[in-house]
């Protein structure tokens, strides 16, 4: 997966609100800064802005491609001193 595809996928996930819909409404300017592939799993390191207070932050999203397509396996965002885990990886 290249950065353009990864960035598009993340943008679509944010627009669809997969996870906490109210939280996604406050995350803007999502950019992929690093991607790490391992088989059908991709770890994406992201930067973004929290729209409500214009605070820059970072995020980590793990996406997996399986028989049903792409899905978010885990997702964590950090803005300032606040860390939000929107989806935990299933064991």
C-alpha cells in the first residue's frame, strides 16, 4: 500500500465515522506520515488537527484486509495530554 492509498483509506474511515462518530467530527487534516506493512496488516502513523481547539496531534491506526475487505483493527489518538483509544485490537 502506498501513502496516497493509505491517506485515502484513512480519510474515508474518518468520513464514515468508523469508531466514535462524535470524535471524528473533531479530527481534521489527517495525514499519513509513516506506514508499516506486515502481510495484510498495515500500521499507519498519522498527524491531524483537533478542530475544536486547533491542537495538533498524532494517531496510530492498524488496518487489516481480510475476506470482507478493509477494517480498522485498532486506533489511538493523542492531542496534548489527552489520549483517546477509539478501537482496541481484539486479542
